[in-house]
C-alpha cells in the first residue's frame, strides 16, 4: 500500500510491539497504536513477539442471522452513512465547498490534495478554517506525514495547530461545518482511504451532538480540559472503554465487528464471554503485514478468538481500517458503534478519539449488508 512509510526506529518497533502484545499499559516512551506504526511501514509486529493468550475453552453454536440488504448510503434521523471506498470524497467535498462561516477539523493524518484544496478555497472566500492535527507522536520518527501538507494549508490561509501532548495520539477524525453539521470518520484524509480501505463515516446534524463536538474542539484547540456528556458520542480517553464494552457485554443475539487491531485484553475477553453466553460473534480484522515485516500482527489473537467460540478472520482487500460494532442486528435493541477507536489500550485510554452510537434501522441495514459482503470474501 503506497500510504505506508519506512524509516521507523528499531527502538520504536520493539517497544510498540511489547506494548501491543502486553495490552496492559503503554510503554515508557508512549508509542503510538498500530495505526501510527502502519503509517510508517510497520504494520506487523516483529517475529517472535509475545502475544495475547486467553486460554478459555468455549463450545457455543452460532445463531442464525436475518438477511441484510447491500449498502445504500442511507440518510435518515439526521444522519448520513458514508461507506468507503464506495462513497469517496463527494459528500465531504460538498459540505466543505458549501461552508459559509466555519470549518473545524481534528485529524490524525491529512494528505489528500482535494481535501486540502477545498479547505484552502474555503479560507480564501472568508470562511474561518481551523485544523487541529496530530503532531507529537510523529516526532520520534524520521518523517512527519503531515508536515508538508500543513505547510500548504498555512500558505492557503488555514489556521493550523499541533494537537496537545496531553494525548498520546490525536487519532480523532472529525469535521464540523458552520456549527450545524459534523462528520465523524473512521478514515484519515489520505487518497488511499478513499480507494483501498474499508472505512465508514457518519454525517450528523443532531444539534446536541454537533454542539458537543464543537465544544470539545474549542477545548482541545485551547489545550484545556473538557468533560463530554452526550450519550451517543464515544470519546477517548473519557468514556470509550466503558461504552464499547457496554455494547459488547449487552449483546444478546449477534455481534458483527470490524477493527484494525485485536490488542486490548478487555475487549477480547468481552468477545469471548459473549460467545460463551450464546451470542454469534463475527470479527473481521486487518491483516497487519508490511514489506519489512511479513508476520500478521493480528494472527495470534484471531487464533485465540477462534478457539474460544468467536468467528474471526482477516481480510486483505479491502484493507480493514474501519472500527465498527453492530450488535443484535434484526431485533429492537440493535445498535451500532462507528468511530476512530481501535481495540487497543492506548486508543481507549490515552488517545483523543471520537465515535458515535446509532440505532437508525436504515444505517444498521447498510452496515450489515457491507459486513455480509466482506465476510463472504
């Protein structure tokens, strides 16, 4: 994948591998989660790294699932679902090009020429454009993927700021436009995320949600603390662990999950416990390999899950970058989580991340259709 980069220091590789394998606490130098390593051509872990082990024997039968329609990019209840790579940039560019007063963006990685052009064009027509971008976690490497693009934004009149060192990684990916609509994304603003990855986004116009996203942006922009409270929004490090585990632990019938990583002990144990109580659990992970490291960093965890009642598989194409949980599809309690949070200790406890919980039936149906198609590959 051409978005991957090389030159990660050996010390970072070894320390990050130990962290991901241990799943208990971040390393002393506060390394990134797997996404940061992926961006620097270190998708896999070093061969022989210790891995998660959950020696639980479970014998449970998967339950039959209702059929699902294929993705239809639904819009209802104030939400629009974006499914990558099918949706592309169109909806986002339309929102940016239509902005009248303000665009605020919190982003991990921004390298897409069309998005950068839309942001600078907005600034030139008088829109206040601010970009809060991940910075400090890239500084241990020989290359900062955002540097040249931030320079382009600055030259185009966009206000930019390095995200706070308070967070190990600013991994959130969210636009707020004119204070009236927000786009919560699982994908970065890089050309490859619009063409080769499985990812999702939610456009929300819910006033309470948009207001809270704007409030958190203002606090993060000013390097101040903030306490979010919207029940549908899932923030790291504030409440993501509890909300994600609540969804998994509350499932009674089925769980369909995409996640790039399988590194968090609590999440893995919750999936196994769900399978043990009779929930049909299906989990599609990324295949974490790179040209310099052919070992799949998720393989051992998938094996553990599969030996304990969970159906887990890796998918090479499209690359699984999405973070999605669909619980109890087809019954009244169905709900879905979409967001930037990986199943890793750092993502849930130390990063700035944002996700959203939805129960809109059209969106859930589209998510299930996409999942079914990918599961059959």
